[in-house]
C-alpha cells in the first residue's frame, strides 16, 4: 500500500537498519526507529503510523509486549511481532495484545511483505466493520421502536434501550436468556400466553407479526399494548442464524383510536338527540293544534250550556267539566312553554328598565283578592332607594306569578306570604335578590326534587290542589335564561325561594 508509514522497534541497530532498507524497498515509509519499549510508545504517539514492527525482547524495563499493550490504549494501530522466541509463555502473553502477525527470526523478505500487507488489509477491514457496527448500534439505539435479536437457539444477543425500557430487562441481564422469558406476551383480553414471534421465525424462516390485542407483560408486571414484526437473520449461504424482533408501544395509538371512537359515538348521539328533539317539537306542535282546538271548542260549548240549562245539578257538572278543561289547557300550555325554553340555546330576551317600587305592586295585585279569599296575608317589603333592574319583564313576571301561585295554593288558611327585595350595590356586578316566603315547611328530602318535571308534593292531593307539576321547572329555566340563580330552603315552618339577578347588560359585558 502506498504511503504506508511504519515504525520499527528493534534494539539491534544492524537488524533495525536491515528492516528499514527492506521496507523502503517495498515502498513503505519508515516514520521512526525505536530501540526500547518506552521509546516505541513515544514514537507511535508522535507519528501515528499505519503499522508497527515490534521486537519482543527489548532493552529497558518495558518489553515489546508491554509496549504494544500501552500503544493499544491510545492508538488503533496493527502490530506485528518480530521475535526469535516462540515458547508458550511468550506466545500466550503476545496473544493478549491481539497482534496482526507473529514472525520468527530469521524470516524471509517475502514473508515479511506478505504479513505486512495482510495486517494492513485486515486492519482496514476491521476498521470498516467497527464503523458499520457503530453506525448500526447508533441507529438501533436512537430509533423509537424496541429491538431484540436472538441466535438460532432463541437466546437473546442484543437489546436496544427502548426494548430495555419496555421489557424491564437490562441487556447485561437479558443476553443469554431465552427470548420468551424476556419478551413475555399475552392476549390483551384473555391473558392467554401468545407464542413468541422469534420462535415462529426460526422455525419457518418467514417474517411474522403479532395478532391484534397483544400485550407485553414487563418484568414488573406492567401490561403494555404492542405491535411488532419479526424477521430471520441469515448468513451468506442463506442459512438462518437468528432472528430480530422490532416492536413498539401502541398505548397512545389505542387511546387516540378510542378517543376518536368516542367522538364518533358522541356525534352520532348528538345527531340522534337532534332528530329526537325535532320529532318532539313536531309532536308538540301537533299536540298544540290537535288538543287545544277541541278544548277551546268544548269550553265554548260548556259556557253555552251553562247559559241554557237551569238545573242546579247540571250547572255543577258543567262547572266540573270547565275546571277539567282548564286543567288540560294549563298542562298543554306548560308543556309547550317548557319545550320552548329547553330548545332555545340563545333565548330572545328584551331587557326592560323595571322600576321595582312601581312594578312589583302591579305584579302582586291579582293575588291580593285570592289571599283574602283564603284568609291569607300577602306582604311586600321594599327597601328605601331601591334602584331599577334591567331585566326581561315578561320572563320575570312569569317567574313571580308561578311562585306566588304555588305559595297561595300551599299556604294554609291564616298563613303568611312575604315578597321582599334586597339590593347589594357593593358586589360587582351589583345583585338584586327577590325572596318569596310562605308559612309552609317542606321535608328536606323533597327539596332535592322540587324543580323536577311533573313533581308535586306528596300531600298535594290531600290539600285538593291541582297543578301540572311543571311550574317550578319552567321557573328554573326562566331564571337560567335571565342568567340568574334560584335557591330554595325550608325550615322552622317556612319555605323560602330566593332569586339572585344581575342586570342583563352588565352580565353580557
């Protein structure tokens, strides 16, 4: 090889000179000549030659074998020993340094040249192999998949860091163990063992994959869903020498698939609910037309009969029919109102400036006659300097009417109904609190259901009080649309409904 630099280590000057001449004759460059082991080390560190011809017996405390050992610590240089000694002890010591040649003196010129060329070629091939191995090792250690290789006996020969992490085994512990012990897999649902893909590859010689729902059971018992494939390793004669397994943790993939499946199911559910809601709306619209019209006609006919029939008993029956018609009409109206409130995602509200000192007496006026008939009292408590409230007058009037109607129905004779207002300007935004109290105590267990649809107090029939059981559900929806809060409590013989409101404009901002 041209421009090959060689260092000669020989303590006999005549032999060293002869070697120099022969090497130069071959076309090699002699970078330096050393007569001792220490000098040889220094020459190699100085010139970094391509090859060293090393005599074993040298002057000084360090012989050629020790010098070679020290050189290998710092430099990757092929060394050929030139010696007159071939005893077993010397040979055993020399083998430890992994020399590229061992020539016994005297040797022929052609033998020397052949050994040098073989050593240089072998070293070059080893360097290429080391480079490829380093490249392969870097590649396997940097990929995100786990890699395990085995020999033909299914014994582990390699694992990359990802495989170590997933299996819980370090490569130092795993190498030499059966791959099935390290790569412990089972079915995700049944937990039945799954045959190792490495074993299948070694038996069949084909690339194989894992069945669906396979989990890896790590050394600490953790279960990891995985996907993988295994392939055979073959030599130049196409004979199987082992197998390699590549696998990956698919936990995130499964979670993404499950999340997407849930999303699809939710979208389907939303579509189904929208369809059901549409059907409900169509049904209620039909109900409104088909039931309201006959009831209105029935009520008109009842009124006509009342005017034409003089019998007191007949009049009583007609009054009962009219009451039942009114009850059915109220139920239909409440159903339609509740359906409208529940289906409105963005309610159409008309903010009005309500001067509560004037507006509230107007709202409760229709109930004053009613409470007098039942020997009840209806009291309105308003604080001084009560500011106006910006709210939807129609919705708020319906809320108060429903609550006052319930209070009148369930308050016993001689009982009290109190409507009061409280305003707290220090809060941001300021809040207006409307409280309606009546002298009736409701069991605590019933309070949790009081806003449910069609719910009525257990003793409502005993009190002979009718109703649809939808009034408080409508109240709750209306309060929510006004962006307020409604609360209820009952103790010490009193039931209190508390409505907390803010100005609609302030809430929107």
